[in-house]
C-alpha cells in the first residue's frame, strides 16, 4: 500500500524547498523550450530555410554535453535547474544521459509525470531535475 507523501520528492529523499528540491513543471517546460529554440537557431546557421529535424542534432548535443560537463542544459541553467541521480550521490553518467535524451526526444515520456513530478524518461534513467 502506498503511503501518502507530503510533497513532491519526499520519497526520493529530496528537500521540500530550496536547492535540491523538485521544481514546478512550468520551469522545466520553459527550460526545454529555451533549449529547443536555441537548438533551432544553431541549426538554422547551417541549413537553408527552416532547420526542421536538423535542430535535433544541437538539441541532443546540448543535453548530452551540457549535462555531462555541467549537470544541466542551457535552459536548465537559465531557470536555475540541474539534473541529478536519485539512486546514488554521483554525477549522471553518459549512459544515463543518452537514455534520458533518447526518451525525451519521444516527448511522450516527458509529458507523463509520477507523484514526484518526474517524467517517465527521468524514472527510467533514475534521475530528477531539481533546483540548483
């Protein structure tokens, strides 16, 4: 039987507020929009007309390299967010970032949230976006 939780992230051992807590969905969505627009602008530098699917390349690089090097993407940085592992106190490794990014590109996993406010892509990768 599931016990009720007082706040999002409680079952993960995260604080209720402040650094390390689960932010509202609006900030995460806004960070993704910033990342997507920035990726489109970068792709437009190399492709005539609208970049279309070509924008997925800089978006993937933003997620893969940004999270690997800095623990966050450009959008996450602008909105004071970062990605953490919830199963260990270690940086998020390349394999988890790759799986998370691939699932995020499907968009559906990002729109399905659990009780802790994590998308399906975060649950599979055992990660969470938290306030930095």
